[in-house]
C-alpha cells in the first residue's frame, strides 16, 4: 500500500500512535531494561494492519523495526544503569556468546516462519510475563547464577525468543535473573546490556531475512522500516 492513498486523518493517527509508543517504550526501556519492544511491536503490528499492508509481512516488519529502535534506547539505558553500578559485567561476559547464538537462531527461524507464528510466539511468551508482573511474586530457585548446561541454555533461549518477538532481553531476562537471586535493580541494569546484544545482530538479521520479501511498506530495508 502506498502512503499517498492513505487519508490525512489516518496518517495523523499513525504518527500519534507511533510517537506515543516511542515515548512509552523509551520510559519502559529505562525503568525495566526491556528495550521498549514489548510496547512498540503490538502497536506497529496493528497500525500496519489498519493501513492495509500485507498481513504476511506485518509481524516481520513490526519485530524487525522494533529491534532497530532498541539499539539507541538500549545504549542510553546502559549508560544510565552502568553509572549506578547496576550492571553485572561478569554475567554479561558469560551470557554474551550463547545469547548472540540465540539471536542467530531466532533470525533464521523468523525468516522461514509466517507472521502468525511470530505473533503466536509473542503472545505465548508475553502472557506469562504479564501475569508474573501483575501477581507481583518472584519465584525463587537459588541465590547464584545458573551453572552447567543452564548457563548456556538460558541466554540462548533469551536471545532466540527476544529476536522472534522483536524485544530487548529484559522482558524474559529480568524474571529469570530474579529467580536466581538477582536483586531487581541489578537484574534490570544487566538486562539493558542484553538489549544491545540482541538488537544489533537482530536488526542485521531482519534486514537480511527480508531482503527478498515483497509487498513491504515504503522505505523498508528488509524487514526494518525506516519511517
């Protein structure tokens, strides 16, 4: 669909919704270390649908574009949390490689599955996280970072699902870290680094995966929309 045939009222609604989503996403990113994607993806997905874009690429564009927006918000969040000493650099070094591997898996899978599958992953993962936040209960497993196979499986899982959802690693990573005894402020600060680890290669993956896609919105670079 060409923006030239969209009514001025629709364009105003689109612009206001995206500005609002960006503001809320930025605040959420700073407070919770989640990168803002948990807000931006559903807003962008439904707006693309309302504007009549191809349903087959709606979710792909929403997640890819969201990952791109997480790059600046995550680095800004990192500076803020690191200045307060809230980033666990040891955990970041331990989890970085498997998390990037998870991003690679998520990028490959996202390029092959349909938009409905990505939407299902988003809903399946976001729902228990939302219930967890509303309940206000912190399940507790132990008071130390995961060891053995979990040391690699957990960050790989975080990287994979976060890439497929178009979100920063905090949405999944913060609850997991608190289960292993991390104070909430340190979990949030450390998760801000996850956003950078995931968003940079994830954005590249979205661009490459959508390179041959058709019926993309105007000004799209693969599955990343530049508008």
